C-alpha cells in the first residue's frame, strides 16, 4: 500500500471519480489530504478506485441520515401500533353491537339479519323459539344473579347441540331463537328435544347450594319465507301451544294454531307468567 499527498484543488477535481467506485478512501492528516490507492504504485490506478468524501464531511452527513432513518422506523412502528389498536377496537365494537353482553351469543337484531338472509337464499331452514318456564319465579326466589347464571348456562347448552353453520341468539329476557340451516321441521324437532332434555337435566345451583330446577318450552317451525315482516309469528304460536299444554315440551306449528290467541285459550294470564 502506497500514498501520495494531493493538493486540495486536485482533490476537488477528482471527487466526481470518487463516486464511481467503493475501493479506497480519503483521510485528513495534519491538514493534508491523502488518497489511499492500490499496491501497483500508479497514481492512475488511484483514480480508478474510490476517493471518498473526506472523513470530516462524510461523518456528519452519515450521522444525520442514520438519525433520520431511526426516526422513520420509530414513526412507522408507532403508526403500525396505532393501526392495530384501531382495528382491535373496531372488532370489539362490532362484536358488542352484534352480540348479547351477558351470554355472548348474537342479539335479536343480528339474528333477524341472518334470518332474512336465509329467506333470500330460499334454503329449507327451520326455526326454534325457546323460552324458560316460569323464569320470573326463579329470579324472585333465588335472585337475579342466579337467574343470570342460568341464562348463561342455557346459552351454552343450546350451542352445544348445534352445528357450526347454525345460528343462536338471545332475543329477549329468557327467550332464545335458533336458526337450523338446511334442516326439515322433523329434524329440527329432534334437535329441540335434545336441547330441552339437556336443560332439564342440568344441575342449576343457587348460591346457597339449593338446586334450581329449570325447564323450557320450545316452538318449532320451518322458516316462513312468505312472512318476512313477522318471521317469529308462527313459531311463537307453537311456543304458546307448548306453554298451554303444561310447559316443558316441544311443539311443532300446525295450521290450526294460526288463530287469535284469546280465541284459542280463553285467557292468557297463566301464559303471561312464562
């Protein structure tokens, strides 16, 4: 390795050539510039190698570039974090808007949207309407905390008997609805009976350890694609029939049920009790 002392003006004229290669460097020693070049000893060879920007110029520039690069990386990380937080918040808000806060299943509004979509598809779906029997008496005797726990357990028991494509929702206080995709009314009746027996056999316990007996009445009907304004009307009549027959039973809708409730039952005071 050899070196040659360069005049500052000569160095300025050769800076353009310095950008053409990455071999060699320029350093400042005692006020003089030194070009470090190849071992063949020829100055011309030095021109074919890099003459870097002097150290005292290149170092501050590189430091600024490095600092800005780190700042951009930090800003990008902060932006990505804010984006992920916004997406998570949006998902949480969407879930809260579509699901029942207590049981974690769909609410009435979004169940009706699923039901309407099923009507549009013209698929042979069936509908269950499930209502806890005399639930007010349970709340009065054991307290609302026990009643809330019972509703949560009911939702889980219902869900356990459904397929992934089926839809379940809490549509009222102690009332649940189930959309069984591509199932006939006969198949839906079997599922309803499985749910009813599972709930009746469940060991619901109050805070004092006393067993809280819970039963449900269930109405069953095919999804009525001709009555989209009142999709629960016929299955609700089947549910009322189950209540009128003594509760804790499953009843399929029949055409003769489609008459005013007061005309069929005379009075509805007992049915109003759940």
